[in-house]
C-alpha cells in the first residue's frame, strides 16, 4: 500500500532540535509535495538552516521524524536524491571548475551531463579556471553547479544569493527556475522577502523554530492587516511610541522610525497630540509582504 | 572512488608547498650532502655515506610527504565546508578517509623514487635488485603511521594550528629520528628519545637493508605498533570530526 509520504518530497513530523537549552526547531510539521518550489522565509536564527541540515542528515532531530521521498535523510543522500548548496563552503583551490563539478557529479548514480551542468550554472566560459582564481559570485555559481551536478530530485538552497550582487542574483534565480522546470522539488531558505515572493510558489514563514504562516505570498500578505507609519525621528528618544494606540512594533533605522499599526488614523492622531515629538517627513504605507513578515516573526 | 583518488593526487601536484617541501627538498639536500660526504664510509657496516644519505633523505621525503599531504589539506577541507559538500553526496564516509590514506601513500612515492634516482645518477649507487625492492617497499609501507598522524592532526585541529603542528611534527620526527644527523652523535638524552620514535625505526629498517642485513625485529615491531596506535587514533579522530549531532 503506498503511503502518503510517497507523494511528498519532504515530510517533517513533529521535529524538534535542541542544542542544550536552546530550541532551534520547535515541533516542526511540514509536508512539501514533489515538484513544488518552496521558500523558507525567516529571520536569522529562525531554524531554517537547522531544518535544512536535518534534511541532509548532517544533524539529527532531538525528537520527531523526517522523511525525504519516503526514506530517512541518510538513505536519501546515499541514493543521490538530494543536492544542496549550504550556507558556507569553499572549493578545493587547486582544482578547476570543470574538475570540481565533474568530480561531484560522478559520485551520483544518475548525474546530468557535465556540459549541461556548466551551462545551467553559467560556467561554460569559466570551466578551465582554478577555484582560487574565482570571485565570490563565481564561487557561488560553482557551488550551485555542485548542488545540481548529480541531477538530484530535491534541491536545497540555504541563502544561496547571500554573496551575490543584483545582476548575479537575477541570473541565479533564472537558473534555479530552469532546474525546477524539470519537475524537481526545490526548497530554499532566505530572509529576502522579494526572493521568496518572486521565486517560489509557496512561502513557509518560520520564526522561533515554528511555522508561523504557510501559503502563497499573496495569501500571507492578505492574512496580516497592517500599516506602517514612518517619520524622521532624528536624535529624539523613541520611548513611548510603542504605547500609542494600534501600535504593534517600533523599528528604528538610522534617523527614521517605522511604527507598525493596525489603526494608522489613531496612531497618527496620538503621535501629534499626545507626544511632544517633532515629527517630520511622515509617510503611511499599506501592508506589504515585509510588513506581513515582520508581524509574523516579531518576537513575542 | 578511483576518480576521487585522481582528484586528490592532481590537487597535491599543483600545491606548491607539497612540491617544494616534499619533492624538491629531499632531492636537493641529497645532492648537497652526498657531494660533501658521499664518499665517506661507515666503519661499522662498510656502507658508503652516499647510500646511507640516500636512505635518510628518502625517509625524510616520505615522512614529509605523508604528513604534509594529509594534515593541512584535511584540516582545510573540514573548515572550508568541502567535507560537508562530500557528506551530502552518495560518497560513503569511510571512502573519504580511505581515499585520503591511499592518496597520501601514493604521494610519498615521488620523493622516494626521485631521491633513489638522484643517488643512482649522481653517486652511482648500485644495490642488488632485491635490496632496491626491499628498501622502496619498506620505506613506502612504513609511512602508514605518519599518514595516520597527519590525518589525526587534520581531524582534531583547525588549519591555522594544524599547519605549525604538522611542521613541528615533521621536522621533530626527522631530526630526532636521525634522518638529518646520525643518532650516534646525539647526546644520550636525545638518543633515548630517538630510539622510541617511529621515524628512527622507520629509517633504521632502510639502513639495515642497504647494509645487506635483515631489518631488526624491534624496528619492525616498533613501526607496526605505531601504525596500529596512530591508525586507531586517526579513526577515532576522524569519527569525532565527522560526527553528526
């Protein structure tokens, strides 16, 4: 009898990971069907990397159970079902791009052709270059090539664009989508909201080791009613802003403060009448994914 | 796995530190020393210094190669994330350390063979065929404890520390083991240290062979004991380095 897991590329079932007293992943239950592209969106320390490392068998859950195509992570890795681009990683400096990619792809039972891997990672022109002569962005492309070289059914990307400039990011996501288009399952972790919005068909928001929202980017936006009021604070104290009516969060960036509120009218009225602040350059924004994200991941 | 081995060898041949310390140094020092003292004859055995120096420098080169090609590259791979890259492929964990061991042992051969070749070409050293095989074979197999030591260092220490520790270990073993100066001219305290070191047992097997003698049992047992002890340590350290928490 086929089990439900067979339909899922990934199944987390009540997974918890503790490091001493610190709970990195807290009772995570999540199914990811075959063929989907899912963004794990969350702030640093939310448990994204821990979850990805557990999927790869590099970390063991403290409790709970993880299945990858119906098998345990170790078996999935041994079968060559998973490819991954982890957060940190450098290459063997003395080897060329072609040598490194070909070495990794030959470890898999059913790899992609070498030239195709190089093409999909925009590395054809760099194939003969040694790893110690590559720029940071080029190294990231090689690491992407290593992740797809074995033709894995599941591709895991942990903040893959962290070291890339804007142009590299764009082509990186194009390449990822080309790989996804072959019916493969992709899970990527990011704390960039636009990346999650533009490149996935499902966003799973993770905070404090738990799933706090799960759906399309549009669904997540609509699930959080909220506005942002921002103005120039200068050197004035921000104390007391969080006590204004409707306010759920206060953030300060440089000399500008942003106040999250579900009642911008009341907040702005109180701001002028009940504080002595010199309010300059006031702006009010509607909810966007960033607001939703911040509202969802706010420390409680 | 053959491809993995090929990759490991390829990268070391492109590594300047390996080539200079391991391939060039022993040959250059052999040429230098044998030109200075090569024609002297050891009173006890009647063996010419050009032959004894050949054994010493080949042993030094092999010792250096086995530690240099294992400790630091392995420490770097652990820290740089390359180990993780391998751990998430179908390559089994035992294949990594086994390949490292085999690669390091193959990387010992260039210095062994080049020093031997330099001795034959410049000092006209000639040995019976059986002695050549015995010498090269024992100096080759005898590097197992040193590769194990290198892998242990690489498994336990980060690259910044592994580098000096490997260098000190390599030169310490070479000097105290009598590869640079004969143990007989050392002060007695150093002499007793030398006699318990694997590098002394290792080289003395070679010196015995070129003197036409059978290797001493104590030396063979000594090197075998070190191989077992350091091998076990290397496996434990490797497990610790690759543990999945």
